[in-house]
C-alpha cells in the first residue's frame, strides 16, 4: 500500500470521527504522532476501526499498543495484510 493511499484511509476515518476538524486532519503525515491528533482514546480506536473496516482486516491489539505514529500504524496495517480495496 502506498503512503498516500494509507494516509487517505486514515483521513477518511478521522473525518468520520471528528468531522469538525477536517482541515486539521488534511495536514497529517506519516510521522504525525497519534497523541498529536488531539483525540481521546475512544476516538483513536474508532479511527483504527474505520481503517480496519475499509481494509477488511483486524489489527493485532498487542501491536496496536506500541503504535505511536501514523507510520507505526501503517507498518501494523501492512503486516496484517492490509491492501487498498
């Protein structure tokens, strides 16, 4: 999966979680830290679930616990066989 495709999926999920912050999320990059998104833990999990749903995969919880940036999340997605459908 390309970096641009992955970021597009994340943006779509973020737009659903916090639609009022669309302009903020348009600027995300792979090195954006998850904690810099300004979301609560439930919103972060909703964003991750949105990515999982779009790709038809389930990400391993033990690996998600170590994710600190969108780049880290991308590696977990690729490792779980995530491809853009």
